C-alpha cells in the first residue's frame, strides 16, 4: 500500500454533488470531480488488506483488483493503475457513475469505505483525456461469427470480450441508439450519454458491428455460429387498481426513455410532468430517477409511494458487515424534492387502489390506502385509511417480472419460472448455439452484475465454439 496511515490521515470524501438549485436546471452530470491531489489521497485510504472483501463475492461482481489499482493510483502511477483496472472492468465509465459500489460497503473500513467508484471513474476519464485508451484490434480471428441481441450492459460486455477472443461480433439493437438500459433506462444527469456514444465508437473501431433499429428474429440469427440473448427484463410489473387504463398512467421505463430521446433529439419530451401533480409508485433507483426527471421538467408536486415499511436507519444484527447494508437511503432525487418542496416525498406502506379521471377523461387524482403486515407476512390494506390525492401523472416504477417473450418463443427457447432465460442448471447456454446473459437471464439486477454476467456468457460461448471446432 502506498501510505499505511492513509485511512487515518484522510476522511472519506466522495465526488461532491452540484448544488441542488443549480443541477435542477439541466440534465448535466450530478457531480463535480475532486482535484487530482484529493483523488490520490482517497486512494491512499485503501489499506491493501490481507483479506480484501471489496473484491470478494460480497463486494465486486467483476472481482476488480481494487487494492492493486488503488495502490498504483495513490503513488501517481495512473496509467499503470488504469491498465490494472481494465484487466477486469470492461467499462469503468459506466460503473463509475451508476454502480451502487458493493465493494465500498464490503470494505474493511465498513461505512467509511474507500471511494472506489469515484477512483475508477477518475482513472478511466484520465485515460481518455490523455489518449491512453486506444482501439484493441484482435491479432487473429477464429472465422466464427457471433450475434449479440441487445446492447445493454450485458450485451456490450459479451460483445467486447468475444471480439477480443477473435470472433466476428454483430450486435443487434432494436432501438435507434445503442446502449439499452444505459442509454434509455438511466437519466442523462446520472449517466451522461456522450460517454456511451464514446464507448460505442471505440468498440466499432475494434471491429464490432452494431445494427440499429433491428428486431432480431430466427431468420436474422440463423447464419451465426452462436447467439447471446441480452434483451433485458423489460416486462414491467403492473398495479392492481381500478381504471388502470386511464390516460396519465405511464410506466417508468417509457417515461425515462422518452425524456432521454427528447433530450438527445433536441425537442420537448412527449411525456412531461410540467405543472402536474406527480405520483411515483416504487421506492427503488428507478423511482428515484423518475423524481429527479419530474423535478427537472417542472412538476407542481411530487409524491413517492412504497408498499413496504421504511428500512431501518442502522444495520440490524441480521444484516452484518460485509453484507450490503439494508438501511434507509436518501438518494439525489429525494434530496432535490426536499429542496424544492420542503419535505421528503416518500410515503411508506402505501399503495394505489384506483385512478380517478377528470371531466376530460385524463387522470386527475388517485385513491391510496395504508398497508400493514398480516399474520402471514403479506401487506394488506388497513381499513379506514383510504385517501384521495391529486395526481395528473402516475409513474409506475414497481420493477419487472421477466423478459419479453416474443423472441424466445420464436426461437423455441423455454422461459424459467421467473420469466427469464435461465436454465435449471443456471448456465448461460440455453439450447444448442443459444446463450443468455444479464437481466434476460437473471431477472432485474445491477449494471455491474449484468457486465459480469455478459463476460461469463462470452467465456461459455468461447468454450462451446472451441468444442464445436474440435468435432
């Protein structure tokens, strides 16, 4: 380690948020980077532990060699640190923005963990600015061709590794821009879209072909030696309520997608919260992103509903370190809402019972009710707690229930009990030349887990094609 007393000499400092009153005026990056000296000081805090939980199964799904590149960073060997990081991390510019940093909570410094996410973002941006990042052209090619369906995190990770292993890779993406969840599922202020476009251009120079606006089908995929399905888990969970077809009820993924498309196209969003009373159903990251987006669009009010009880403010004995802390988290959107409206927008143990149309047929209010656990642990309505609240835009961010079924059915591939393409043996190979990865295989999860799963699928494809070549 570069400095044995680093964690004693320097307090943990993350890249600071821009002031809420400023960042609410645009969709630019939420954060401002620390200067080079302070970033190195943060790397000095890494203790190079004998048992680095940060890179264990409790920490980084990519098993990044965190103490090694932190040590190089704090000693000013930034190019070497970046090279060490890139041995395991395909796209640090993505995880550096949106990873929840499991490694930091598994750090031996516990709640005061090293700022690994900010450190890796610093390294990759330094690499691009200094010209250290260059196209990696494979020295040889196998003569085999692989199709990757979907250009989200798992698809990009699989395509990247397969290309480096010498396969001709074609990525099919039905949207107008590549990136999948990264492009359209995460708001621009959380993950700037120019970073995705920069990475795609680099991957194209490395030999990967992207075919956009292309819905994959059996005839399109028939000529490939292997196919990796990375279409995500895009089937949204609906709400059981009266008048569910009332105009003004929108799934979160559609809302966020439209805002990003509008931003990139230089036009107003076709689904706007401007001047409206907005209610978001769902307490996860997507719900929080909806809050941040609605505020930037100029909503009149914002309310976030979560059917489960509020998490504890501190770890429970049943949730010890180095496990991920299941505690109350106040994210950027909730902070921004409080700065605008003077109160936290969240209301726990509450759900929607009905949509109430106005005279014009558009949504004008919703009925809500408090919930409690019954003797079987289920959340059930509390009699007498019904309430009506104004709502002209209801955003459903209640998660997803599996992948879309059209392509799997056309290929004759069976869906598992969770509505995903995960075989019973939990491998990535589903049938013959067809493989799956990311949320389409595992169900809704984290970007960093999708990256790791895409790389794992690529290695299984490689083993399969090598075996086929031997026969």
